[in-house]
C-alpha cells in the first residue's frame, strides 16, 4: 500500500475520532506607538494519552496519540508513531478540522459537513470532544468505533492511559506558513 494512502487513512480516521487541546489566539488590543503582536492566552486543558489502532480490510496501523482538549474550544491530536516525534497533527474546532502532515510538509482544511459526505455514521464536534477527553458512555479505558468511509470499513480502537486535568497551556494553533496546503480530497 503506498505511503500516501496509509497517511491518508491515518489522517482521515484520526480526523474522524481524535483531536486535542490546542488553543485559540486572542488579539491583544493595546494603544501604543508600535504595533503589538498577537499574544496567546493561558487556558487549562485536559491531556489524554492513548494508543490508537486503525484497522481496515487490508491494513492495521497503531500509534501513540496525545489528545489535548480545551473544553468547547479546540482539540489537538498529536500522532507519534515512532520515537515520540509528532508526525501528524489534527486540530479541530467546533466548525472545522485541520490535518497537518509534518513529514511531507502539507496541511488540509475541511468542515464536518464535507467529511460526513463520505462517512457513516456521521461525526460532529460533540463526538470528537467525548472521544478526546475519554468521556464516553462506554467508559474511559477503551473506545471501539466502526465507520464506513468511501465504502471501506474502518475500525478504530483507542486504549486510554490515565489523564491529566487542568494543565495550564498556552493556547495556540500550529503555524501553517511552513506547510503547503492541499485539497482535502487528496487524503479522502
């Protein structure tokens, strides 16, 4: 299976079920002689570590994942398949998802509506927030989800580790200026 297709599967599925605590940038309004740059604000966040496994008909991928959640604001999922290096990052807000492929220097944006065109059952912000914070009705030790994406069956298993709550973080999205934007359909 080509590496782009594997990255595509990982990105799509993780866009579907994972995400973490990033943040929001807030502009500081100050009257000064020189312009003042945007300053990130401090938030508390829930950090959830996990082992995510994605199973398709022809493949099985597993990676360490860190999910950070700033409640009702931002989710950031860091995928670290080897050596603890972030290779894929997914940021979600209540309105959109951003997938960043750090290996190839690419990123793509999508909305939940666009993603749900090819996904059954559909995904929304509330589901992502529950998955990333291990607040599922089935408990906080393991999540198992089945999806059909473009006609292919995908099973996602997330084994949660103990979580850290109320961790102070600097709220900032990943800077995208060093990455090239691609059409999300390249990964879907």
